């Protein structure tokens, strides 16, 4: 009997062992943290990319529960950081420390906080796509009332029925969170391989079924190049200009090498042409030197334009334009005005939005500004003003004008009643990047003084919603130190 019981016990253990081997292994749940943001327009992308790598090595990777981190940037300039954690608690602890740790303060200071978005997702996939240089991240919610189990079944089919058959595809990771958000991450070896199958994916039967279960209004797709594959990219022209202006503060001589020593056309009428003229100005700097706080910087083809708070023979607001040839500065324009008190709406010449967006709308936004200058300011077709300006959200930084079209109208009325003019006679230049557009015009101001108008506009949905300017008198030709003219 004892022998029989022993045999039965052994058989039972053997059966349990087989059952254990045949039962599906429970997958370990981890957390994927997805953060997206823009860097400030004045920040060098190259310097940020280098600092990002340092933050990963010296801070993030040292935090408890850290698994892996990836970062990249899309064609619109939006940065994405993906961090894999063992638990939500680990992710929370790291974020709390990040917000107060001095070792990452410089990195955090480069980020435009108003643009930051962050979500966390529960996942069960283990990252394996170590050779990826290009990533697609799609977050979304399902349609109201959608069957989650049915969606999960379709979601699981996307890989074997489409993605895994494509050249260059490496891995697909999916997850969800308690807010009802879903995430799907696709890793590719190169952007070219990802680009090659976009249309095929949208036409695939499984993709139509997959996309058809989503609430289309919630979809956010980011396709980005990994920063590690961009580390050898040279300084952009915008980076060079910001470095040159910042050299006023640091005394660094390196950025002067970004100016072409043989051709440097100067349109600041108080400065002579060439590096010699630039050097003469620097020699007359007061004790402690000049100072420059670059608030906004943009690039349009061979042109870079900036909005800067200066201490340049006194506190000034300024716009600068630099033209490049073969990576070197060959021409410069500017417009400077002493800093004024806040306007009737309490706004200064410098505060306001800085986030760069809508890079795909640059030309359309430039056309809006051109239309506003030509039709409203040059041709005085005031009935068309709302074709260009959003009357509900027009923010004004001109020192003498209040917000809204009412503020604009009140200023025009004051000028008319006091025999003053604000007259635009010629539009010389329109430059833009994304939602910011700078116009350069010539006209008369006040009592008829020959004037340069530099107007910076921010646009949303095809309308102007914010405005900064510098209006400066053009000196008499007898005072010019070059023959290039203001424009």
C-alpha cells in the first residue's frame, strides 16, 4: 500500500511538472514612460543632444527601477524620450528627483515647459530593438463602447500580418493605462524603411481594422530619429547666431569665426562693414561689456532672425537678421529700441509665447503676414483686418498699445487726433519658421520720421494671435558708417 501511494505521489508530481511546463508563462508587467516636448528656440540642438546623452548616463540610468531610455527628435522639432521602468513607483520617484536635482538643472532649463506632455503605459513586451535608429510612437483612445478584447485581438495581429513582413522592421511594443490611453511603438532600423511602408500599412486590411477601432480625434503620432544617430550633425546656422550673441556675455571668441572675414555686409548704420567694423564696436564696449539675452531664435533657409534683450549702450529691445552663405555669416540687419515700460495690458516687449510649432505651415503663415502688411497696413483696407488677426485672442506687446483689436483701434485714433502718423510705405522682407513670422518694413512714424518697422507675429490656425515690434528711426545719411542702407 505504501508502495502504491509513493507511485501515485510520484505520478502526481510528474503530472504537475508537465502541466507547469505546458501552461503559458505569465509575462512580467513593466512601465513605458513617453514624454514629448520642444526645446526653447534659443537652445542649440547640438548642445541639447549632447547634454541629453549625459543626463541618460549620469542621472536617469542611475535611478532605481531603470531599464532603458531612448530619445529622439521628429521633423517638426518635437523631442521624445521613452523610458522603460520596472514600476510606476520607480518612474514617479525618478521624475520627482529630476524636478529638483541640480545636476540636471541645465538640461531641464533648455526645455519649453509649456510644451511638455507625459504619459505612462503598462506593457509586457521586453525591448529587443537595440539597432533601431527610427521609432514611431502612436498614442490614442478607443472609440466609446469599443470591445477591448476584440481590439486586443486585432492589435496582436498587426505584427504577424503586416509589420513583421516588412524590410527593416525590428519590434513592436504595445501598452495601455488606466486613463484609457493605448500606445503602439514600432522600431525600425532606418527612417527610409519606415517611410517606404506607410501607404502600404494604411491600405492593409488588418491596419484598417486596427485604426477603425480608434477614436480618431485622440490619435497622436510621433515619428522620430534617435539622437544617437544625430550626434555627428554640425552646428546649425541658428546655433551659430545664438552662440555669437551669447559671446557678448561669455567673452568666447570662437563664434566670431562664424562671420565671413572677407564678406560681411552691415546694415546697422552705426557700424562699419566687415569684421573690422564689428571689432570697432566691441572695443567701445563699457566696463563689463555688452550683454545679450536671446529670447527667440528662428531659421528660414539661409536667414536666421532673433529677438533679444540687450544691454548695448543701454537696455534695448532688438531684432537681428543674419544671412549665411556656405555656413558663414555674410550679412546683418537689426532694429533696436530702448526698453519701454509695460503696455496698457501689462505686457513687456519680451514676454509671451516662445514655443515653436507648425513647421509645416511656415509658408502659409508667411503669406498671412504678407497679406496683412500689404492689404491692411500699406493699402489701408481696414475692413480686412479680421482676415488676418484673431480678434478674440490678439496679444499685444507694443509698449503703447493694449491687447485686442480695440487696443489697435484706440492707438490709431490717438495718432489721428494728435497729428501723428504710423505709416507703412514698403515691405522689404518676410521671414518665418513655423508659427513665428518676422516682417521688415519702411515708413514714417510719429511726426513723419523715416522709420524701420520690425514686426514679429505668432500665428495659430492661420490667424495672427500675438505681436511684438521694434519701431526705430532711421538716421540721416550723413551719420551712416556704411553705404548699405537700412534694408
